[in-house]
């Protein structure tokens, strides 16, 4: 589904990704962990098409196509979804209108008819249950005045509505209490299917108790320095990242 | 020709026009009214038209534009406007008191003013003839002709426009709509003048809308005096969507008395050059004034909003939000003055001006100006000029929304807080339509 080869990216003059290699197949859950500043969020942003970053080397193939060629909206339409670490508050834009516009632009791209008001509301109500979201939030401006938990829930709700093939969760667990975390993880789990894949970017192992990964990768200084199964995450939780840094020094 | 002598020439032209104007009045005008006109002409001759370096006009070279584009050879004429011309004019068919002004002159046949208890609407000319107490007490008493050359010019030629009087305790149910329609071919000039007196405890909505059906350059030099008496509630809307060869200057002086509420909305779209001077004097305690402005400009349109709110007594509140979306080679100017006089303790006064530039060639000059002599006040001001927020754009796009649509959504959101308080649905819908047209 996703093949990242030797990906280098920088922001302004600072090189952040220094040769990432990663392959994600349908049905898999990959966790990307690493200390702060290792490049985790950059990787998520580059995949979603944030224009602040410049890709200097390497390639990303998604469903057989060059992902980096595509505009952010075209990536979204072809099934890539980024759940933001810090969802943006947009005053004056109603949550409902925003969602309806997004859904219908995606449907149009897929050659489907736009949903009418009734069909849209029906679908929305169903998806809201997945993340136990309060309907009153839909009447408000997009993310405006939402609590941290509400914002993250709203991200997963949008993911449910847009039904992506590849979901990238960027530190979705940060700032969540355990109840909110369970709800968010539960939502993600319900959306899993054999033809979809998930990349979970996180600093902490906690989320991975609820979204169980098939693979865990450690990103450090812009490279994946270690990969393993879910036990690697447990090891990191227990011992921190220093032992990996030590290991790396030893090999150098 | 040097600017100075050109300026003087412009003054000469209007002095000659004034002589013709006096003759046309044929001695019929009330003496006291005419004294006000003559003294305004003296003021104009004394202060002169603003030169290029004039502090209040330095970003808006109105005098130069008038010299360049007008010859001022004749007065605007009327009589061209027909009923069928009005079918596409916004609001003409709305459920409202409609006053049609052709080149500044009230056309009573095409107007549709339904009798309403406590509401008096008539051509200013007619009111001059009657010279009732409210007119005599207010005409020319509030607008400071000695400070602004264009206000002086308007006062000197004051004859046509609307006189509106709302008696105490009257709630005027339907909005009053003044439809200004410019007709004719070739260049023309007119000086519409309004006086609106809203007595104690009354409630009224007044809309002014400007439409061009003419060909050629038009100079509209408009002034209004609005008196808002005790505990009156007044909503005042101005919609300027004119031809690309219309030069429009508006001086509106509002005077508020105790416990009154005044909301001003100024929506500006097309025109060659538009300058609005909106001055609100809070004469007594516990007044509340809101000024909302929205300008969406493209081409070479130049829009300048100068506002003054003058807190003279304690415990009043004023709030101002002006927003601009400026495209192509167009230009936005904002100057907002807040005065808080020494007695005006416990004043709350807020102001903000935000602009989005959509093109590298668009410009905005914005200047807040606070002058505060009282010490126990809350005042704030802020202005921003920039592009659309990149992070918000990316967020929308990352959900599958096209770049163009995403920009559109954000621009509408930017404009929305100016529009959301508009309670008259036909006006709100029309402004929304104009915003769509401008942005799509």
C-alpha cells in the first residue's frame, strides 16, 4: 500500500528526515515511536502533503502512485488521512458545512453522487456514535473552543466520516486522559479492516495498549534505527530511549 | 498647472456653481437655512480642498482625482429613471419603505412609502419649505462643515435628499430603504443630503444602497446628519456597490443621547474611489455604538473608511470591527479614531481592523488612533494585514477540500462576523450574494 524509500526532507535549511525506509501493507498497524525532535511529526506531515517541508531525496509510493506528486486534497481524496497533533481552530467555519463540503468533494473525486442533507445527517449520526461525540459540537465553529479531548475525538470522527485507506495518527494520544484515550482508540479499532492500514505516531507506549501494532519502529535523528513487534514498545516504555542511543553509538 | 492653482480652480468652479444655485432657489429658501449654506461655502473657501499632503486625505488623493476626471460643467439632471429600470435594483421589491433617489433627488412617484404611524419621510427640499422645529434645530447643526471640505461643499449645495423623522415611542416595523440611483450619460455630480431624527424610545432600521445605471464619471458628494435621541435604537446600513467610474464621498455625522443604541454597517464592493467619514458623537452617558465594516475590492477600486467615535460623557461603550479583503490592484485605507474626553470615565471602547491581501499588488493602509484624557477606561485597538492562514488552509485541504474551495471557505469565515449581526434577512442575503460573486 505504502512504500517509503530513502526519504529525505527538510524545513528551511534544517534536514529532518535523513533516509526513511518503510513499507506498510493493507491490514497492518505500524507504530512510529521516538524521542522528541526525532522527525515523527515531520514524517506524518510529509505524507499528508504539508508544504512547509521540502522533500530533497527519495520516494513515496501509495497504491502504486507517486504520493509526493499529489496536492494535499488529492492525497485525502485517494484515501490518506492525517489526524492532526494540533487540530486547527477555524472560527466562522461551521463544523457541519465543513464536513459536508469535505465528504462531497471526496465523493465527487470517487465518481459518487453528492449526499443530500438527509443522507449526510444520517451518516454523520452513525459515525458520531463511534467516538461518542456530542452532537452539539457540530453546531459550533470548527474546533473553536473545543477541549483538547474534543479536538482529538473530532479528528477520529472526521476519519470515520471520510473512511480513509491509510490513516496516520499524529500523537493523537497527547493531552488525553485515559477515558478519552480509550474512546479514541476504540474508534480507531472499529474502523480497522483488512484492506486498510494505520500508522500511529506516538511518543508514549500507552496508546499502543489499546491500538495494538503489528510493527513498531523507532525513529531517531531522522532515520528508523530499530524495528520490532509490539514488545519493542514495551521495552521502550520500561527503559526509555537511551539504550537505543547507546546501541547506536556502539555500532558507530 | 500647479496643484495649488488647480485646487483654487476647483474652488472657483464651485463658487460659480453656487451663484447659479442661489439664482435657481429664487429667494424661496428659508433665510436661516440659506445662511447655513453660505457659511458652509465660506468654510470651503477658507479650508480649501485637501491637498496631497493633507493628514486626513494623504492615502486618498480625492482632490487630485476630481481634478483629473471631472470638468464640473453642469448639474446632474433627473427624469430619466423609469419603473422598468428598477426591476433589477436590489431591494426595490422588498417589503420596506422604499425611497428612490435619482441623482440625489427623491422621486416620489417611484418611491413606495407606506403610511406608518409616527414616521415621516419627505424630500429634504419639502422639509426646507416647511421648516419645522426638528429641521431648524438639527439641519447643519451637527455636521462639521468647517472641518471637512466635502462636508462643507455638500452643505453649501444642500437641497436634495431625504428628511426622515421618527416620533417618540415609535417602532418602525419595516426597514426604510434609501435607493440612490445614478442615471444619465457623461460626467455628473450631485450632493445628496439627509437628515434623520429618531426621537426618544423609537426603533428604526435604515438602509442606504447605491446603484449606478449611468455611463460616465459620477461624483457623489453625500452628507447625512443622524440624531439618535434618548433610549432610541437605530440600525444603519450602507451598501456601496457602484460603477467603476463612481467617485463617492460620504460624511455621516451621528449624535447619540443617553441610553441610545446605534449600529452602523458599511459594506463596500465596487467603485472607483470611495471615502466614508463616519463620525459618532456620544453626547451623554450610557450610549452604545457599534461600527461594522466590510470591504471586498478588486480591480482598481480604492476604499477609504475614516471613523471617529467621540466619548464625551461617562459609562458609554463603543465597538468597531472593520474587515477587508483586497484583491488585484485595489486599495483599502482604514483610519479609526477614538476620543475619550476627560469626563468620560468608565468608557469601554474597542476597535479592530483586519485585512487579507489576495494579490501582491493590493495594498492596505491602516491606522488606529486613540486619544484618551480620562483615566478610568478600557480601550483597545488592533489591526492586522496579511494572507490567509496557511495552517488552516492545509487543514481543510487535508480533508479533501480543493485549494480554491478552502480559500473560499476561509474568506467567507473571515467576513462572517461582520455579517452575522445583520438582522434584516433580505439585506443579509444580498450581501452574502455579493460576497459569493466577489470571491467565486
